[in-house]
């Protein structure tokens, strides 16, 4: 589930390790489904021991640690992963344990993943560019309105489905696509090429508004309780969802219509038929 707001919150939560050096990278002995880790944990230990962490940043839905000498460690949480500085939700699903030397002693960094769908990969600069950056569109918090229009307006894909394509735009997933389209008053089944200039402007403004709000509330912790911030606390944005997972409830915006659920590209989509009419408003 972690999308841009959750991953941005993870980055901010562990940014205190910047400027310190890696003491160890360890395999905690997880007996669950193996996670994709490349190179091996033992290889990462040999490569990273003594290396200084120069930056913690976000690349789409990934947490990136930049080290001296141009090496990058990329955490991709995917559906159920967390990067944390405190005790994880449980110990049986801890995939990697990193120890960082600080002036206060050893700081532990945990990569936890209940389902093992996440990945951890080390890259040289050229590899990161070729295998990750080149395959992502602009960041959803950085793209301008005109570029957003150019990237989406020529496809006949439904706008909700198109927003999930990380090659077009990086960072948005199923939850926030639904919330953004609701705020923008755009029906999720409208084809991207049917949107007009005013629609794109509303969509761009809604995207910034929703993502920035979600970051301020430190992301969304859903009913499964999986997502926690770097201090093992629940996010707060789920209390402000307008339509996501609210099918059958009155719309909190218009308070007249009932939120509906449809399926698009095997994913649930939630919308208000009153706030988000199928036909373009004049």
C-alpha cells in the first residue's frame, strides 16, 4: 500500500541517519517468504560497512539511501513494507537489519515486510539511472500542469488507470488516485483524452492538495494496520479520506449521494456519482 505520502513520511522519519556510517547489514533470519534482495545481504555488508550515508531521498515509491563513492541502496516497500528506526510491528517479518554508527551509539534501521513483496537493491550510479530512474515519469509532487497534460492527454485509458502508470507519473497508487479524482471532480472512467484544459488544471491542483495533506498527516493506515511511520505510529490521513474504502456511505463532500465502488484494472475504485459526473461539466 505505501504510496508517495507514506514513502515520503518514511524518508523523513529516518533522515536523522544522514552523515553517519554503516556498521553492519545483517540477515535477521526471517523464516517467511524470501524477499528479493540484490546483491545478497552479506555482499551488501561488505560493500557498505564504513560507508557514509550522504542523503535519504524518495524516488517515486522508493526510499533511497545515497552513500559516498556513488552507491545507492533502494528500498521498495510495495504493498506491505516499512523502513523504520524503532521496533517493527513484529519480529517474524523483519527482512533486513542495518546498524548505523552515530555519536550516541548504534542506531538500528529495520526493513520489515509482512508479505515479502518488497525489494532491496544496491546500485551504482549508472545502474540506478538505467534500471530505475529512466523507467519512471516525473514525480507527482514536482510535475507541472502543462507536463501532466502532455503526458496523459493523448491516451484513451481511463484516467484512474492512467494515473497508476509509474512510467507516466511516479508516486501515485490506487488510494490517492481515487482521492485526487474526487477532489478534482473527475469521474474515474473518463478517458484521459476526453479531459479538457480546465479538467487538467483541477486535476493538477487536486494532486498537490491531496498529496501534501496526506504527507502532513503522515500517510494512511488502513484497517489491516500494516502501514506505520518510522516511529511505529499510525498515520492519520485515513481519517480524512473522502471516498476511498467508503462504498455505501454518504459522500462527505456533497452529503447527498452514496459513494460507489467499481473495479478498474483489477483494482477497487471509489467515487461519488454526484461530485464526479460521468459527463464533463460545462
